[in-house]
C-alpha cells in the first residue's frame, strides 16, 4: 500500500510493541507513528500492569465501561465467573478436605475448568491444517457486469473478506516454508450471500477426478507406520504414487519449481483452478478461470533459505503476514478472470477447460481485472477465526456457477461433510466467522451447537401457520438459479474424456517457459526429493516420467541421483512456452522489504541513521543488527533491533554494511568448536555467516565507507551482480534498492541448463 508512509509500516516488523488483542484499523485510517523500538534486552522501566492484573478495568462492577475496548482484553467484566456467571473467590486452589487433604469431587469449578480445557482442541483439517488468515475488503471495479451479475463484482461496492492461506500436507504445528502447495481461500461476505473462492497458489491439481483425492493425500502424508516425514513430499510413498499416476506430473512440476517455496503469502498468486461459469443479468454465460495477482509480485525463497527458515522461524509466513498488516503495509491482490466462450465442447484453443491439470496460457487469454482485495486487519483470535472458518466451493452467489469438472464435483460434497466432523455438527455457519453478512432466513433447525433461538412453529413449506412465509425468490429478487445448462445424452460410465489422457504437454510447456536459473532450481528440487527416497524402483520410474517432460530435466536429475537417464518413451509434446509462467526478469515494488543494517559501536552511526530514514521513506523496513542488544554509540544512540546472536540471513531481503564488526573474543556463539577464539582482527564469524548466506541466496548486499573490506573475507568480488558498495549510505542504498526490485541477483546463480 504505497499510500502509507514508510514509518507506519515498520512497527511490527521491527519487533515493536504490540497492541493487545486484535488490530482492525479502519481502511484508510493512519496507524500512529511507531516509537523507536528495541531489542528485548534494552534496560527499561518495568511494564505497567496489564488491565487484568490491575484489577477491574474494562467495565466497572456496575457494568459501566471504563474506556478500554472490550475486544482488546480477554475479560468481559470486572470479576471472574464460572461458565454460569457465578462469581468466583479463588481459581488457584482445588477444594480440599484440609490444606493437605484429598481434593473433593464436588468442586464444580475444578471440574468445569479442567473439562473445558480437555476439549479445547478440535480435529485439525485433514489437509491444509496449518494456516494463517486476515480480514480485508474487496472492491469490485464495476467492470464485470458484461460477464457476471454478481453484485460484488458487477458494481463498484466494497465487500468484506476473510482470507486463509495454508500449506497442504503439514500438521497445524508444522513449519511454514516447506515445499508444498499453498491454499488461498477467500470468503466474500457479499450482500447476496457468501461466496467462497477456495483456491491454491498453483493453477493445476494432482488429479482429474475427486475420487482419487484420498489416494494422493494418503501418498503425500507421512508414512503411516512411523508418521514421518512431516509436511513434505520428499519420501517414497509420494513419489511412488506420482510416478505411477502421471496426471500428477504438471502439479508436481509446479511444486518442484520455486512456486513450491513462496517468499511470503503476500507474494503469491492465487488460482481458482477449476473453470467456473459466470452468468450476466441477461442470462448469457461464459466460462472463466479465476486469478489473484499480488501487487508485490510473485516471489520465492531459495531452497537452502527455506530450510534454514524452517528452523530459525517456523512461523515465517504467518509472522510476515501479521506483521505487515499490523504495520499498515496492507497486502493487495487484483482479482481477474480469463474468459472463454461457453461452448458445448468447453474447450479453448484445444485446451479442455474441464481438465484441472491444464492451464490456459495468459498469452492466449489475458487475465481481465475485476477488482482489488486489500487485507487490512489481523484476526482477533486465531481459534475462533482462522481455525473455525469453514470454506466451501459450493458457497456461490447469483452470477457465479460451477462447471462439470469432475474434481470440483467431489469437492462440492467433501467440504460440507468435513466441517461436520471438524466443527462438531451442522451448525458451523452460525459461528461468528462463518456467519453470512446477508440476512439468513433458513428452515434448518436444531442439531449440535445450535445457538439460534428460532421462534415460530412452522419451519416448513408450504405452511399457513406462518402466513405462508417465507416466500421463494425469483431471479429478479436475487435468487441463485443454476445456469440451465444443456446436458448431452449420455451413458453412465466410469471413464474420463479422451483429452484427459494428455499428461505431458502442459508440464513441457511449463518447463520450456522457465529461465535457466528456474530450471536449475527444478532439477535440484527433484534431485533432493528423489534422493530422499529409499526405493530404487521409484526413482527409476520417476526418471522415465521426467524424460517425457524434457531430456535435460531428466538427465540433470539422473546425474544427481547417480542413475542412468532413460530416453523418452514417446515423442515430446510440441508446445510453445508461456513467458507469463516465469517469475524472473521483471521488476516489482520493494514495498515492505527488510534491509538488515550491520553495524557496531565503531561504525558510521550518522550514516546508519540516514540509511534508516531513507529505507523507511522508500516503504521498506530497516533493522539494525548489532553485536549485543541495547544501543550503539552514546550521543544520539542507534537502537539495535537484531543482534549477531539472534539474526540470521533469512530474515532479510538485503544487507547493508555500515562497517566491518570485529569478533569480540568473549562473544558467545562467535567461537568455533575447533578453532577456539576467533581472529580478533577478522570480521565476527556470525556476521560472515550472515554475509555468505545472503550472498548464496542471491540477495543484494551493499555498504559504504570502507565496509567493502568484508567482501574479501568471504571471497566475494565487488563487481559481482547485486553487490552495491559506495562512498555514502545514500549512494549504496540507491544501487541496493534497484537490485531488490528484481527480487534477487539472478545472475549469481549458476545456469547450466
Ligand atoms: Fe480441498 N479440501 N479438496 N482443494 N482445499 C479441504 O476442507 C478436497 C482441492 C483447498 O483454509 C478440506 O475445510 C477434495 C483443490 C483449500 O480452510 C477438505 C478435493 C483445491 C483448503 C478438502 C480437494 C483445494 C482445502 C479440508 C478433490 C484448489 C483449505 C478442510 C476433489 C482449487 C481451506 C476443509 C481453508 C481444504 C477436500 C481438492 C483447495 C477435506 C475432496 C483442487 C485452499 O474438505
């Protein structure tokens, strides 16, 4: 969000003080200027007691508000009560027969407190268990009326949304930066009912028919005997399945590409995957594929960076999203559609639109923008919102309908079914996060966790006792009427259309669309994953699959595995590349990028202060990395935000050196087990590690004064790509920012394919 001042964007990412509870600034309302923030070790006054430590605060004993927002604290009243509202005198001691005596079964407060605790967890999602979410708004550009009558698209209106991003394979507590597909599910609370766009960051899927979903998920989940490995596909059962089941080839190739390890949820595309059918006010229909395009561009981690991040900060993506929103740097995506004529064949340029393993290249059908989504508020409570949100691809509104994609059909069944076991019954739509914003007037009654008190006696139709109410709506009253699609006369069969048998033309198109660097990454990813398999037969079979995509890919992976590369069994598909699929070669806004400024007490601190200001003004986040917590310098000191002990390269998009910090002989963590105390004249080894990792990961590295000396210690040449040293901090930053716009110094990566 370029309109926010840079300073407004820094509070959370700099580790600054958090607001208690949720933050929901109204869109457009400025976030207050952040105070200078510090490493937690900086001496300071003790924190004042939190309101709940300080006695009754939010409401007075007579229930009068005292000023603090109720939503910001856990307590809704002055006194602790049990679940029945009875005030409690003690919540720390069980009721006992004497201080040293047995605990009494009659202690209802004890039983209620422990019983509730015992049931605090609900089953995690069978897939997409780990996720993070945010609230926001979607504003239609009002350009969709020609193709859809859905009011939130066709009119220039603002619709509240809730978006949940997720990994697919890992458990709720798994790491964020694993190689996996990411879920991108959006709930639009429209005035005509709730519309859920339950998509992924990859536009194709492993299977063409929903009946195969348990197979692919069983193969990809950890092995059932030892339950390893967690949250990844690098194991035998996954590769066993996908090497036999070649319709998974396209999706797997995307997973092995950089798309499988996104830099941030904010930098991912989203796709509806299936083809949908839109209907306009005149009743004409068109087929569409939904796309989310991130304003910050599509960026990925590099593999080693992703692995280090899994250990350093398993919550990396979750933290990144929440910090950006809390700091006012609201992530944005444009929603767009590729539009195709709704012909009986349901194909476009020979591509079967009902086959979810195929894409339509954007060069053939451009993505037409329909509106802009801005995520501007973090959830107040993870469980109530992120965990309990229930998406369903069948939550549709007038103007948006499904097609006969056989994968979508199974999903339409599955999501309702899964919510019943996950959320404990059929009334999950009454949970606050799932409640439609359109008025609900259904005849669904009773069931587990019913929270509505339905009046009246006639929840049935027809009735006379409620005066015949409620009435049925027609199209003019906004009813959802399924598009009256002609169905061909057909036989009942368990078959797929002939076009579904093509499993290789689109993987080949994807491969051909990649730059040499991206191809290197793909070869390395397959080599890693197959190298983790124990079964030789699985590796060999997978190589025969890769040979059908491209011989270079197959040879590269075979060489890494130490196996012979088989030749393709059939001629390779003759396809054109689609340049839109590559992530490399364009420039993007540097908004929200994190620059680590390395300095110690001897550094040019005036330059550090100036650099901080310049970085903030450019909408980026400066983090000063110093030898210890506290401050650098005494007059006009600079606050240290990360220390050599707490910082790791993965947190930064670029590094800026204000000097070359030397190793302190007594620095814990700076000593090598074998070498003992580091060379007192050399750079601190932890800083050297920062530098070498950032370099290996293609990050921009710069500095001023004589700080370029540090390059020599790491064996880096000053004239290499993405290396930006200059006389002043301003000149170095200028070069550094230019390099950052391309995301990484791609020329630094080897490209032999
Ligand atoms: Fe899902 N999927 N899925 N899926 N899916 C679920 O629903 C399922 C598929 C996707 O953040 C589950 O509420 C079947 C494609 C997302 O809460 C479950 C099939 C796409 C999320 C389910 C698919 C997705 C889910 C588990 C094949 C991309 C997370 C918990 C027929 C277009 C939503 C839940 C969230 C979640 C079933 C295939 C995306 C079990 C049977 C294709 C983003 O119902």
